[in-house]
């Protein structure tokens, strides 16, 4: 089996190597992606997922398109279109494809350099989000170590290294100020159970796994101090799209008086989308709901609704943390009113 170091996604020997997230935690398998159709298929079946990671995957996919079709022409254009449309909700995918594709006429090396620059920007962003987010959690929770609840998977698997919301949890853990991480299993594909629990175990962080429907009860019982989530798109007004179940979690946090913090890089902020109602929501196959890992859980021929994301209104969000700023909705901040700051590095570096 091909080895892939610590990064779940990278460019190695003329192709994209990625950890197949659909196989975790049962096995750690590395895929070699050599064509745009294979990349599109990997993105759609969630072998690679998470807004920052699929943005990097899309950018590297442009390099694959050049290798197959040259730097222009109808086949190249069709390949680029298929990449940017592979998943509609996360803004990073189309944005990064659009950033790299215009460089095609400068050649493969130029395109690859830009795609790898995007990779490195996302890695730096993960470190910075962890620092900004951990500082905010510490202020909100005061002197005690934090019990942090999270949904879906927002770690290095979703971002190349460290993560978004999980980067905050990792930073708290490294500082010795994490009491416990509470990961929701995240139906229907169990990204929390399969992926987040796997990443928490690897970092040695204390954690427990929750049935999704237990989250609001736990919040009401004050068994969590903060909710940390990622986002696949943040609209100009601060509404956010994230994994289905996030909106319900925000409602529960508001009822319980628990801070609800969205953590995502600036690359996920979409100032061209005015509000959540304008964000396209991906509907996925009903088979994901009526079975778990290809084992039926409902009678044959049962139909199902399967929106992959929901919208959390800005009024339910305490703060948005990016790699460059903290936007405190609870203090009247907005994305337009808070200027970009500097990337943060750990204090001991």
C-alpha cells in the first residue's frame, strides 16, 4: 500500500494521493488519483471531504486536467466544469478551481505551484484558527478547562492538517485546557464516529462519542461548555452552511446558554452570497439514510430525504473564528465590520 505521511491529501509523483475516508476507521487506505473523472468521483463519494480539503483537491485536479488534455480546448473546459460542480455547497471547491484554472496557459508547473500554495495556505490557516479559537474559548469558559462539543469531522482529514473546529480542540488539548471533547456521531455517514473519534484518539485527547439526538439534552444539562463547528460556506451576513444537524445543535446551545462558535478559514467566507437562503444545499442519495455502510437499516424500497447540509442563522452564532479574525456576533460584530488580522502562530514558536 502506498504511504502518505501525515497529510491525508498531497501531490506525489505526478498524481494526487489521498486517504480514502470512506474506509476509515476500519483501514487506512491511500488512493492514487490520476484523472479528473477519478477526482470528481472521489469528491462525490466523500473519499475526500471537508471544504478546505476539497478546495485543495479541486486545485490539484486542474493539474490532472492539464496532464490529460493540455492547457486549453473543449476537453479541458469540460474537465474544469466537472471539478467545480462536483459538490455545490462548499464554496472552496469552485473558488480554488477558478483560482488555478486561469493559469493553465502558463503550463503545468505554474498550475501545480499555485495548487500547492493553496495547500500550504490551508495548513497555515489551521494553525491560526486553533490559536484564535482556543483563546476565545478560554475567555468564554473562564478559568476551568473546557468541555467542547462538535459535530461532523473538522480535523486534518477535512483540511490537510489540524483542522478548523478540531484544530481549536487540539490547541486546547496541547495547552492543557481541554477537559473533554464530545463528538456527535453525525448521521447518516457517521463522520463523527468514524473520523473525528479516530483523530481525537490519535492526538490523545480525552473524548466521548454521542448519539446525535443526545446532544441537546447534554447541553441542557450543562455537560458541555462550548459548541465548536466548522462551515462549508459562510454568507456575507454571517449565516453558515454546515453538516446537517448543525442548526439543531445551535438551537440547543441557545436554549442552554452555551456559546456556539463556527470555525472556518477565510477561504470559506463568501461575501458574494448575501445570506443563507442563497446557499445551494446538496441533496444526496436516499441510500445513505436507509443503510449504514451498505447494510440495510430500513425496509426495502423505503425512500428518504437526505439534505447533506443545513443553514444556521447568524443570530444563533456567538462568534465566527477564521484564520485572520474573530467576529463576535454576540457583541454586534459582522464580517464587514471586523478587519482581517494576522495569521497566528503558537506562542512557543
